[in-house]
C-alpha cells in the first residue's frame, strides 16, 4: 500500500486513526509506505515496477490509483464567481453571483460541525446540495444547515 500523504487515508482520518489502519494492515502482512508518492510505473516482465519518491522500488502485479477529489474550477478564473478550493456557496447553494448555483464535489459549503466552508465530496452531500440548488433555481425556497464529513471505511475487515 502506497500513500502519498503522511498517513493512511489522510483526507478521512486523523493521525491516530490513520496510524491504527496502518498497523492493522501491517499485522496482516501488507507493507505500507507513507510520505512516498509513486513517481513512475513501468512494465517489468509479467509484473510492474513502481518507483516511489523515497527511492523505493516495488514489484507488483496490480496497481490501483486513487487520487481523491479536486474540483476543476480553473475555467472560472476571471468570471467573478468566488472560489477558494471549490466554488463558494451560501446556504441556498448560490454563489456570490445571483442566479448561479453550485453543488456536490465542486461546492465549498458549510460544515455545520465547524462553521467553516469545506469541500465535502461524498454522495449524500452531493445529492442533498443538488436538491437544494434545484429547488432554489425553480423558485422555491430551500436551504442547508450544512453538511458533515462522514465516511465508512472497511480495510481488511477493520470498519
């Protein structure tokens, strides 16, 4: 297992939880490399050779790449729509430009547990935000009290 971040699933878990998952995997015979993004993958006979940023080289039969979500907002530069990591929206999923809405993985909306605007790229949040944006675009009045980062992770039987 190769993780570019400083712990397993750094966007989902604290350092303590990420360390627990790492120990769980290692006890089951999985080698875990953190702070070591893959720099290249090349064919090596019937296998693949993965070179890591720390100089390690791994021989493997399978490579699965999961890089997470990063909103594609570059095309909005100069549009007047306020963005940070994502498109900033209010409780109605409206941007700072009247009549322009954003929802789901691109929206940076309220996390009700912290009061900060965050990208919460999970399906239930996307569905709820989309419903709220659609109702407001249709002339109804709907708002969100915010979302909460919630994920369920099953790692080799550790839930």
